């Protein structure tokens, strides 16, 4: 019984740690969703700009705003809840990304944990950069997509579908830009070498395109390229930086080996 209990304890501790990180991440998302609920009108007027000037329509008392509309009795409530939740996921991304890394960190040595601070410091700006890029390309992407509408036909878009599309693009771009952070952090802790990252580059490029095609909210090649090309550039940049880090690390290791071999081994005392 004792041996079985000892064998199960590490797994149980692992599951408890996972549960703790999930609960903390969920609380952070819930609290951040409160900000999304409070600033709901500001968020929707900002995100609706590529399609219509919602703020001006609200001030003028207009009953419609371009091609956007809301349907159903629960439509307005569902829209606000969805916007609040997705906004909470985006705003709290640095915290739940940290919880993800903190779940992995206990398996690392002390020196590796020190290097892993790079992940904590870099995750937030890279996510913010990706999310900002996703927001900036929205007007161009929507213009291209609306350009496929046949002439003499109106393209009416449900507001909740539109905002779901917008927030998913922002979240997707933010998460995709975390790839180089993960790769470089794994390299610094000695888990991945630069050559290991770059050697299967064809597979990486293919996988990036598959990821972009599968997870972008639209099936158009334009949006897929806007996501895939920056990820590929960041992948190669991370790989080359990892190679340079490996060279510095190998030189330091070689110097240590040479210094260690220069010490003469003790000789036995002859009688």
C-alpha cells in the first residue's frame, strides 16, 4: 500500500498544481471580463470602426449603422457577455500565460528557472505586439473580404458575429507571436538547440500555414498570409538567435573543459 501511494503522489501533486494554475487563470479572466463589461460601449465603438462609425450613429440617434445589425431577444445580452469574456481573455493574457509557464517551471533546475524569467519578461510585449498587429490589419482585411460581395447585393453582418471575428483575430495574432518566446526560452534552459529548431524548417513552415488556415476565423488566403508570414519570420529569427546562444554556450563549455583538463591528477606516493 505504501509503495502504491508513493507512486501515485507525484501524479496527484502534478494534478493539484494544474488545478491551482487553472483556477488562478480563470479568476484572472473573470476579473478582466469585468473591465470588458464596464467598457463595453467603448470597445464595440472602437472595433466597429472598420465597418461603420458606431459612435456617430449613437450620438445622432440613428437606428442602423452600416451593414451591422443585432437579431433576437437575447442578442444584445449575448453580445455583451461574449465581448466581455473575450476582452477578459485578451487583457489577462500575460497572467494566464505566466500560469502556463509556472506549471512547467517546477520541473526545471534552479539555473533553468533563472533563465526562464526571459519568458515572463517577453511574453507580454510579444502578445501585445501581435494583438496590435491583428487590430491594425482589420480594416484592410475587412475591405478585402467585403470586396467579394456581388454587385447589387447588400452584405448584412450580425454584430455579434462581426465582433467575434474581430476579437478572435486579435487573440489569435497575440498567441501566435508567443512562438519565438517559447522557442528561445526552451533554448536558454537547454531543452532545445538552435540546430534542432532550424533543421526541420520545412515542417515548421508547413505547420505554420496549416495553423493559420485552420485557426483564422475566415478561410480567405489574405488573412492567412497576414498571420503566417510574420510567424515564419519570427520563427527563423528565434532559430538564428538560438544558434548564436548555443555557440556562446559551447565556447564557455570548451573553456571549462580545457581548464579542468589542465589540472594534473594526483600521483601516488611510491614506497
